[in-house]
C-alpha cells in the first residue's frame, strides 16, 4: 500500500469512527432505556457495540474504496455527500431515540437513514462494486433495527413531552 492509500484509509477510519463516537455519546443507556419494554428477540445490549464497530469498520473500508475509485472532483463530491448525509442521519437517530427519548420520532427518521444507505449502495455501485457490497451489512442491520424500533414503540407508546 502506498502513502496515499494509507492516508485515504486513515481519513476514512477517522471520519467513520468520529460518526460512531458522536452516536455513542448520544446513546445513554440509563433508567429510561432500561425501563422500556423490548421485544423478546432483541439482541443483548453488549452485542450492539460489536455490531456497530463492525459496521463502522466496513463503512470506512467502503469510503476508502469509493474515494479511490472516484477519479473526478464531481465523483468525489458525490461520495463525500452521500457519506456525509448518512453520517448526519445516523447521529440524528441516536439523538432522537436516546437523548430526546423519542423512539417514535426516531422511527420516522430511520426511514431516511435507511434510504441514505440505499442511496450509498446504489450510488457507489458503478464506482466500486466492493464499496457498495461492503455497505450491505449496514443496510441489513438498520432494517433489523427499524423493526426493533417499531416494536419498541408499539410496546411502550405513546411517548410525550421532552425529557
């Protein structure tokens, strides 16, 4: 690997894990969260860290591959824009669900998060099939998380007022 590839990969990991860090900082597993009724099939809380670490690692690898394949300023702007929109939506979901304690609002937002992953998968396909394929576990996990979010709202709603 040349110096440029190492630098690109380091930036991708930095940005990916910065997103994860903000999302993690917004995720407060306090009394409110533990008082929620959860579906029986919900994975244990300890599994979420492993799952998200894997996903953010795959996102970094995807971003690096996509950036490498983008050979024009316009394509690089598209790659950056798709990942930036997704990162913002990812962090917003955590803020809505955990910080504001509004799983019902997060349920509406997760639709946009899911669509942003779809846009990444489709938008990167012609540029780098590997970059696109590396995002499929993220898409699957957010699909599962959306169902979990829905069932949590069903078991606990309605939610009202700000904390």
